[in-house]
């Protein structure tokens, strides 16, 4: 009796989920955990999934060169792209921003490209660690791929950011407390730390690897400093320019005036569109 009731509850949840999210994607067989808040599937973040699916449905067209970003949200986008490619027989060349993105493209049997063969990209879809409302300035690089992400974005006609609502803030650093990632050549990390802290205060922390002793090494063979900055008003373009002029700094995780729009999902499957409405603050 209890088994029959459990099956009935699961079927009800599945049907509600299909009705709510069917406009974003075609459902396949999914296992649900009964009682999980907001009808999330086991192991699935509905807010990220719906934002990523809408970005793929809205911006991807046949014949495109598409930049594939990095991070957990992008996994859902690649899954949706693979489904659309199969259903609609799309021809899309995918340019990855990281080793993770490259493996996703291969695993889902999508067409893999690179900047040597496709230096001009129609659109890149990527995630962010934090998004400032109004300016759409982003912090990226929590996953360590900021330099390649920025290179691919800079080659793109459009950069579409997909995220859940927790990434949307009024000012940078409001929620993301791990700091701004800065990729540096290994021999330069100590003097770079001192220069950043001397100029702006805060703490520039050498990111350590979670899986081995020693610093985390990027796909480019470099180190990462995470600058946890004081709570004050910044001109982020000036900060970025200063950091880039420090010898040994490769790139920063500040993405300024690069995003064309942001798609922000919530746990109910709604997706809001954020557009740039303010200029980057100049002091």
C-alpha cells in the first residue's frame, strides 16, 4: 500500500515538472526524490538548468560557432545543446573555454572547434560567480578558467551569462566572499600579492589545490591569487587596468563591459532577463 502511494506521489511530481518546464526542453526519464523542496530532481539544480536551457534555445541557431563556458551551469547547457542537435539536426561548432568544457563537448558528441580554426565566434554562453545588476560586471574564475574564458568571450559577437539567483547582487563582493581570481605566472605570485595588498588593502590569497599538496595550477600552468577586497566603492575598470599592468599578472576575473545579457533562473523554473542599464562606475 505504501509502495503504491509512493509511486503515485512520484508520478504527480513528474507530471507537474513536465508542465512547468516543458517549454524549455524535452523531458527524458528522470528519477525524483519525493519531498525534495521546490520539486528539484535528485542531483539537478532547476534554477541553473532552466537558465542554461533558455540560453541555448534563445541564442543557438544552425551553422553557429558557439563558445562553451565552464562550470556547473554550463553542463545543463551542453546537455540541452546535444538534445537540440539530435532533434533538429543542427550544425554547431563548439569552442571550449577549458579542459572541462572540451571534455563535455566530446562526451556529448558535439563538434569540437578551436580558435585556430574559428577565431570569430558568434556567441559564447558561460556562467559567473557573481553578477552586478545594472552594469552586468561579473566576477569569474572560481573554477580557475578565467583566462581562457575571457579570451573566448573577447572573440565573440555576444556573451550570454547564465546563473541562478544567488549570483545576482547590487555590488560585487556582496555574496561572493572568495575574492577576485587573478591568474599569475608562478614566479611572480609573492611580489604580486604584496603590490595588490599595498595598493588596495585586503588579502591576496594563493589558491591551494584541494586534491594535492601545493598551489592549484591552471590549464595554462599558472597560479591563482584570490583577492579578498575591502568593502568600499571601486572603479572596477581602473582596478582591472592596474592589476593587468603588474608584471606577471596574466588576467583578472573581472569581466567588465563584456556581457550582453544575463539569464537568471530560480528554483520554480522561472528565468529573468538582465540587461545592462548602467555604465561602469568611473571615479
